[in-house]
C-alpha cells in the first residue's frame, strides 16, 4: 500500500517536475552568441563573498540575499536589458521576477555561474 501511494504521488507530481524553463531564461551559449551591443547589463545576484570567489567578466554584483539588490534595482534604467545569474539559477529567477513586477520588460535569467563558466563565458577568478 505504501508503494502504491508513493507511485500515485510521483504520477501526480511528474508534470510539475518536468516543467520547462520559464520564459526569459537563456543558456550560456545563447548569451555568448549575442552581439556585443545586445549584451546589456550583466548582474551577479550572489553574495559579495561568492562573487569574489569567481564571477563572469563585466558582471556587476548586487546581492539579493543581503538586500543590496532590492535597494539598487529600482534606480536602474527600465529601457536597458538585464541578464541575471547566481549560484544555481534560483536567486536570479527571484530577482528576475522582482524586476518584471516592477516594470522591467527585458530581464533574462542566465542561471548558474558554474554553467556559464562551463559554457565558455570569460570569468575572473581570484589569484592563488
């Protein structure tokens, strides 16, 4: 009976688990292929400590968890395009939602820093 309930729960949850990426989510390859003039503003929403451990070149840091992001983004130009990333894609997704709700029409979630690095984006790492 236990297994039947577990199987039924998995069947019901499977459509939720298999959801596609939300709109306005792009891959490292797609971002990398954009013409320079379309790259917009690259924002790393991780903590300053995470940022200092390695970040995508030309990315500014605006910490979502520490409240910096909430204070800053409302002053940003709504006509620009923004590309957000974090450690896993979760915080950048939250930041994207906040910006969209505030009327920013061109906001994209790039996902996880490690995926951007693996995808060939130029990064800045601390010297050892």
